């Protein structure tokens, strides 16, 4: 009991909401959400995503935050506190951020590279063919930038919950939101005439993004959109990777969880939506519908620099602001990933924050160097069960996101829905006297609907359900 009392905590609900939203607003929102929206019928994907965020996402988010606050433990030890014998779920949940952290820092290093390129006026060079490929296959520079990004994240974690995570979130998140809104407004005001004399505008691109495209929609197509949106929620809400349990453990007992969860949902969905407004109209204006087929690194580090270059002189400024925003988003997400591991080491092995941070930094550094070498000295390709071609980074991403995270989410639903019972979470949410407005929805989701959807998602991600 004494150990729990002395545990660090957020100073208030604002600090928690900004930190949790900072975790949720990461690279997945920026480079995956717009691509999926463009691929899956624009407004149709948006509507399904919002519905899932308010039901499926809300259920997992509420569950993990409540588990964290109730047990006052990090993911590695929290599950066994909920129910003896379920500690294995905590081990899997803790391994997810251990696997994610190295390659996330490598990608963070890529963002630093492009931010510096546009900051120093070299945005045109960054848009040239082969620039990204030449950079990531280099021997030294990707490793140096990975170390730089990892060092920034480790410094924030070392400073602790209040002075590190909370204080940095209070500075970074408002700036990030301003940049997102500013770039989104600019994106819908632009227009461009291509070499064929065709003029396209940002507003036309916005219509492509917002208006549902139901042409040729089949039952299989609808399920594809549904599973895409559900998979995106894992990235967007930072669930099933121990982060929200760790952050929930730092929430004070008198904070209103319902209000905080609602705010996190709104903030995350808003930024994900605005990421689409930033990217889709701009890419459509300068590259047409063909340019909207890119996703992930190819969207952010190949297609978008070309868009900025096509804007002329203003493109360098817009590119610099864009990659500054992406860098802020990457830092806040990486901080939450590292904290999930550091807090687990502290709770399980009673380490100091300094020692736990040093250990996780070392693991992430070694893993990050291996990922960097995966594009040169350790290069190889294999085909994953879902049919995708993969290198080291892709393999780590597939194992953590497509296998382990769905398993953690399914296990959490079984634990809370059927073993410990939903009342464990409901009582935690309502203990300050606040009304749990979606209580009946929560019970239905955690017991039946969420685990069913998760099993379908898992079977599809490992290549078993190929007909969806």
C-alpha cells in the first residue's frame, strides 16, 4: 500500500489527457489514416471509423485505463493483480512496446532527417528520385539520427511522469494541434495546373476525402473497410500495447475517468481526421488520384516531399512545418511506448527510473541499429503470411501489430468480460460518482462484440481469412 501511495502521478486530468492524446496521435494517424480513407471510399471509411471509435475503441481504451488506475501497476504486473494466473497477458502486453520501440526510433530518425532538410532549405533535394532510398541504405547517418531521436525520448522519460511526460505534453500538444489545423487549412486552399493543362484544387481533394464513395461496394468490400478501420484504431488509440495501462496507473483516484476518456477519443479522432485534410487534398491537387495510393513511409518520405516541391518556394516552409508536426507526434508516441516498458521494469523489479530507462534505452539502441542495418548489411526479404514483402522493420511491425496486439486485446476482453467480470471496470470508472453513460454498450462490447471482431481481425492479419 505504501508503494502505491508514493507512486508518481499526473498533476491533473489535463496532463493525463494531453499525454494520452500525445500517445494516440502518432505516425499511424499521419501516414496510415489518410491512405486508408482514400482507399476505402473516403466518407464511408470516416463514418465507420467514428462509429468504431465510439464503441470498439472506447471499450478497449476504458478497460486499459481502468485496469491501470485500479491496480496502480504497469502492464507487466497489472493483469496478475486483476486476476491471479493472468500475468502471461501482461508479459505479452509488455513485449509489444519492447518490439515497437527500436523501429519507431529508426522512423523517428527519418523524420528528423526530413525536418532538417526542409529547415535548411533542401526540400527540393528531398523530393528527388532515390533520395529516401539512398538515405535509409546509408551506413552511418540513419544510425546517428536514430540515436538522436532515442536520446530526446529517453531524456523525457528519465525526468519522470510530472516533469517529463506531462510537462512535455503540455508544450508539444498545443503546438502540434496548431500546426495540424494550419496545414489543413492551407491544404484545402491550394490549386495546381499540371502538364496536361488539368487544374485540380484542394477543395476537390477534400470532396474525395469526405464524400462516401459507394460505387461497386460489395459485402466483402464493406468488411474490408470495417477491418481496416478497426486495425487503424489500434494505432490511433494506443491500445493493446500496455501504454494506457501505464498511463492509467498515474491517474489520481478522484479524477473523472469518463470525461478524460471522452476527451482522448475526441482529440485523437479530430487529429486523425485533420491528418486526412492535410494530406489528401494536397496529394490530389498535385498528383491526382494516382498519388493517393501511397501509404506508410512512401507517402510521407516520397510522395509528400514531391508535393511540397511542386508548391514552389512556399513548399519549403510548408514542408518544414509539416515535418516539425510529424516530429512532435513521433516524440509523444515514442515517449508513451518507452514509458510502458520503463514503468513495467520499475514495478516488477523495483528498479529506479534511471536504471529502468538506461536498460530500455540500451535495448532500443541495439534493436534500432539492427533495424538500420536491415537496409544495407543485413538486408533480406521474406513474404509475410498476409502476402506482404518484408525486411527486419516490417517483420517487427507485423509481429507486434498483427499478432501480439490482437492477442492482448482478445485476452483482455476475455479477462474483463468473462473472468473478472465487467463490474471490475465499471466500479472503477464510477467510483468518483460520475455517470458511466455507455455502461450497457460497454458490457455488450467487452463480452461479445469486441472479442468477435478481434478474432476476425486476427485471423485476417495472419492470412487465414483470405476471403475478407
